[in-house]
């Protein structure tokens, strides 16, 4: 056992040294700079500890280092679990919106400028690229920015110098648009109309190709035309500012300065003002019991929409069966509120953000808001402690406390019919407040959240991450809160979620609890020995197929063909089209020789193992990796059948959307056992066993179809290339004719 561990450590060190060598060879300058920075930091830490030891003695320095290490660990956990609370993430989010919004603004303002130049005769109408629709959108951009800056000022937002200049330009252009007049020909007479009204009319009447006629028939009024050059200059300056916001600065200092500065457009302040203006929302500050201020916004449902939806729901209830329980299942939130004597101001949905999001971004990611508003429900948005303008630092307990404060805020204002929707990390707040407030929380929506934070860390980073969370006192258990919540529950799942693995998903933990609570006669639980056997078989067959598919050339992890044993060196067979000339008996004899060599090789290993420890060597995955050439030779005639069997079983069997192949592939034996147990639990609770796609045709047809389509793939892996090469070598006209006949 000790020898095996020593060999494993040696192999790991060898792999690390190999990767380090490739890094040095690939980028020596970066390696030298990284090493210099690491040595500088190490020297600074050493000097700091020496100074502290002289002041506080060595035990005091050790205690101080332990405290600093714990604080550093807490900071690292905060960055990974709650990245939205870090200023760098906030600025990165704003930078994304800055680039996208400035691109749109630049295009629309450019269309506005081109149309003005055409109207005053600076550009010809044909070939200018200007359209009435584009100019109209440019006017709307100007008006929207003016309203947005006013809303930000009312919200006591401090503007940067560039924002102040942009506002001055926008205010001037918007004032001109509101007061501009243009002569529109209507029959034989010319009528003086507003410029914006004229643009709206022209965008509906004229096609882009008719711009010349539109301009000829509609000259500016004299007093308006005199101000056009100044407006064009303002638009050119605005376009230059918006274009500069999209460019990458030349120097590192300029890049850092722009990154950490509040952007001119795309800031959370602008998104908040846009959200409030679009939905006529009301901003609120929610105070937690500890005194923290939580930034929140209530988006009220349109009264007419709510009334129409209520009548629709009432009509549905009249046509529904008399069973009251079925009616409640169909429309739980609206139905409970309509009959409850304590019904207050209508249903409201509390939205709990994921870990890297802010409620302000709902201005441009509004699908959930639009959905709930269309169903007659108001929406309450808020930022967790430390996110955006909310005070405090985020922890699982602080997030849950924020949710409780929001519920108390709504309760004091008469809301007694509440649903909570928690996505990802928002499941902490959603599940917690649904459990703690059964009197007003009617619906809980757990949207792609985890069971426990420790499991999410374990199956994403490793067991060490869960230990780090426990050491940093960062603990969250959504499963217990979800199970104990007394309300309607909706669970939204993604079996192929890249952020939260299925093993750590809430649905998996809930399924395991349901299976454990079911009677023994109504559940299927495999003994650990059977799970171990199935997991070992899957890993073994997966490794066997991978070894047989792996190409001999270019693989340095295995013995090159030139260094193979003499008996493994066979002359290459001549590729022929037509009936193979090798007799069937010769082929069987050759396969038998390969199998004898494989068995003999294993027998030799067994005798060596028996001589060393008295135990017979097992045919394991590791043994397959160590005897590549023997495995390839012996399994050449059988690996295709094994591959197809694994493919059929792995892709056709699924548990609520997760295939067996996705659940088990790429895992070790121990993790495979856990994945298989979770797969069976999800299968029993959430259902589905059949195929996710149509059954495959015959194996020969599939391989021929793969060969015929190989030119359409963008990239081909080594395994696929090897299979195609072997398939082309054994292809015959008869096989192709049979394929096309069927």
C-alpha cells in the first residue's frame, strides 16, 4: 500500500514537472515575471512576519497570521460565492452594458445626424445611408437619455465630467427637437408641423429609396434651419464620445482608469432609471433588523391587465371541475388570493437574484418580469447586502435576513399573497423566507439552485472547497428549508447546468429524501456492493473503449509503436476495395493469437503479483492503461460492439433529462457510485426512462453514415479520425450498396 502511494505521488510530481516545463518553454518571459512577483510577495510576507515577531513575540505573530489567513479565506469565499459584491465584478458588468449600449446609441445618433445633413443640403439624399426610421430612433435615444439623466439626478446620483458634458449636449439637442418645425406638403398647401411628428409620419409613409422626394417636399422652417448646424455639431460630439466608449484604451493606466470609473452609459444608475421609467416602478429602501439598508424596487402590475387576468381566471374556474384541489393546482397564487379574507394589494412575486446579478440588469433581461406582469402579479426586486447600493457584506445568513426584511416590508404594506422566485444563490433567500413565512408566502419557485453550498463546492472544485467553506463559516442548506416550506412549490432544473452540477442540485437531494421516506416495497435502492460493481464495470468499459480508440501516433503517455515488443509489430494490411481476401478462419486464428497474448500478458502480471504479495492481479482500468498494445490487438474485433452498447445504454436511458452517459462519464469509481445512486433517485421521483432521441439505425449503417458526413464536421477528434480511417480501410462496395438500398 505504501509503495503504491509513493508511486502515485511520484507520478503526480512527474506530471507537474512536465507541465511546468512546457509552460517555461512556451512563454519564458511570463514565467520569469510570475516567479519574480511570487518571490517579491514571499519576501514581503517574510519581512512582515519578522517585524511582527519582534513586536508581538513569535506566538503573537502566529496568532496574527492565523487571523489574517482566516480573513483572507473569507474574502476568497466571498469572491467565489458572491462575486456580485466585489467592485471589480460590478465594473465588469457595467463595462459590458457600456459597450453594447454605446454601439446602439452610436448607430441611431449617426442616422439622425445624416438625415439633418441631407435636410440642409450638406449631403445628397441618394447614397447617404440615412433613413427616416433610423433618424426617428436617434430622436428617441436623445429623449430617453434626457429623461434618464433627470431620473438619476432625482435619485441623487453624482455625475462624472463626461456624463455632465453628455447631458448638456443631450439637453440642447432634445430642446431643439421639441421646438423644431418643418413644412410638410399636404396637397397644394404646406403645413407647419413638429419635426418629431413629421419623422413619425415619414417613417410610415416612405421607403428608404424615397428619401430624396421626402426631403424635397419638406424643408425646415427658417428659424429651425438656422439652429441645425449647432445641432449637427452636438451630435458629432456625442457620436465621438459614444465611439470612444467602445474602444480599448492604449495604455494600462488608461484602461484601469476607465474600468474603475462609473461609465457614461451602461452604469447601474442608468439601468435603474431605465427600469423605473419603463415599468413605472417605485424605488424603496428596506431596513433589516440589524440596520442595513437594502436597495429595492417594486414594479406594480398594470391595473387593467390584472383585472382582465382575474376575469380570465374566474372564467377558467367556472369551466374547471368541481374539485377545489385541482383548481388550486392550476392557479395557486391567484386562486388563494381571491378567496382569502386577508387579501391585500394583490399578488406580488419577490425576485431573488443569482450570485453575480443585480436587479438593475432586469431592465434588459426582463423576460421573467414581463412574464409575471402578464400573469397579473407585481414584481419586487432587491439587491443583497453588499450588492449595488445595498449596505453590508453578503453571507448566507445575511442573504436570508435580507429576504425576511423584504417580506416584513411587504407585510406592513398590506401584501398577503406573495410568491418568491430564487435563482441559483437566490435559492438561499427564497427557501428560507418561504419556510419562515407560511402565512403570506403562497408559492416557492426554486430555479436551478443547489441543495447545500458544501455539495456545490465539492462537485465543482473538490472536497477541499467544502472544507474551506466550513472553515470560513459559510454554510447554507436549501434542501431542509425547501422540504419544510408549507406552500406550493415549483422546481426549475437544468440537468446540464454548467454552474451547479446535477449531483449538487436541489432536485437530486429532494429526490433522495423522497426515496428514503418511501416504503421499502415502493422504492429501489441498490446495495453498496452492487453500486460498486456497476460503477467499476462502467469505468472499465469506458476505459477499454478509450484505449482502443486512442491513436498510437502522437500519444506520448503510452509506449510508441516503434518501441513496442517484437510480437506487437505486425505488417500493415493492404487496403483493398471489394471482398476481403483474408479467409474467415485466418481472421479468427489471428484474433485468437491476440487474445492468447492478452491473457498470457495478464497471467504473467498475475504471477508477478502473486510472487510479490500472494494476490492475483485484477483486470482493472489501470491494467488496461498499462497494456495498450495487447488490449488493442485482442479487442479489435469486439470493441465496436462494446462501443455501440455503451452508446445505446448511455444515451437512451435518462433520468428526468439527464442521460446515464452524462451522469457517469469521466468520473472515478467512487464518484460513479454516488452519481448512480442519484440517477436512480431522480428516476424514481421525477420519472422518465425512455430515449431522448430517435433510436439509432443498425451499427453498420451508422458507421457508413458517419463516414459519408465526415467532411461536414468543423472539428474532428483523434478518436473519430482513427475510427474513420479504420472504417475506410474495411469499406466494400457491397456495404455501400446495402446502405443505399435501405
